[in-house]
């Protein structure tokens, strides 16, 4: 997969592209991507057109947390065989573009054969442009296909719903809407060694600051190390992430790992002494080791 930042290139011409933010790349996004893949041909590449930084984080200036970091998003899209990602630089000048100017910019820069968007897609200054307006403005330039919003029995499948479920600690619910397990990726860093002194050595994980973390608690997780799958117990408290990996011994310092969340077992508690803490951790690990999930 090739990545382009705000520059035109013949590689992307006459392609079919999906346009949007794609935070989480959930089941609704995958509906768009699957349609994209059906339109791929020997001479026609498929790509994702998105923005860096995210418009919501640029315009609101406050701390925004995302389901997928840029690196995670790129790994997922590469794994599902997207040919390229094109990033428009979102700055003050870009934010002022009218819907008409935006469509002209896409036409001149990417020269797509077609764009695919969700029915709730908005663009241009003040989000004045809709999917229907995009279709109207693109006539004579490129085709536009609008994909209906995907719903389940509880409502629209969206990044907002997934965030809400994660912040409530409802991991199975979030994973169902995502279409895969919610994951935290980062580098293993040195911790205080408390877990080792208790007999349950842990790794400390450092993730990017914009990554959304779920509700504090103890979680059943799984991870793959050197092509071997492992179960783990993750202890999350105030952005501190520690993972005890069952049946594993080895040094993972400075390595990049990905931890997939399965379910929340309990909340974080303070214990009056280390013996009670050890007993609680032992019970957590026993639950995880016997889990059929």
C-alpha cells in the first residue's frame, strides 16, 4: 500500500476511492470498503481519501480520542489490501474551502474515476456539503456512489456508539459493532516492577496519547508474540496499562505489541495488603485461563 500526503501522482489517477475519516474502520466503514473492492479491476486501483489531522481535532482544538491511531488505521487498510491512502492536509485554508472548491480540488488532485461515501458524509466549510450535493457537484468530473447507513437492532453502527460502549466497559458490544476485537498497540516500557514482586510479572504498555482507552478495570485480553497466541490479564488504571501474559516468560522491553480486548472482568480496587491483592489477581487469572471466549 502506498501513502500520499497532499500531492498528486499518476499512481492514483482514475481510481475508485472511499472518502471519509474512517475512525475505527468498523462494520459500517467495511460496507463501503467491500463495495470499493468490488469495483477494483486490473487497471483500476482503489484508495482511501482522508484528512490529516482529523477535522474534528483541528477545529475543536480540545483533546480528542480516537478508536484507531494513524498507524493502526494504516496497518488495517494495508491488511485488507487497499492500494493507497491519500491524506489531504487539513489546516485553516482547507477548512475555509466551500463544497464546490473541495470537489474541484479532489478532481484536480486525484482525478478519480469514482468516489464512494456514506449517506451521512459532510464536507466543505461548516460541513455544508452533503453526500447528495457531492453527487451533484461531481457530475461531469467523476461518479459518486452513496452507501446507506448500516444499522443493527440497537441503532446506527457508528464510531460514537463504539466509544460509548468502550467507556462503559462493554467490550463485547464494542467488538460486535467494530467487527473485530478492539486493540491497543504500543511499545513495552519499563514499569515499577510491582507485579513481579507479587509473583505476577507484567509488561507496561505505552500507547499514543490520542488513543481512546476504555473504562478503568481488569480485562481479559489476547495477544500474539512470535506467532504464538497468548491470553493475558490487563490492568488499566488512569492511563497506566499493565498486562500479565499467561504462560509466557521473556523480555519484551522496547518491542511493539498489540493487545486485543475480550471482556472486562472487574473494576480496579484498592486492597489493604499485598496478600489480598495477590488473591484477587490470582482469581482474575483463573477466570481468564478457563475462559472459552
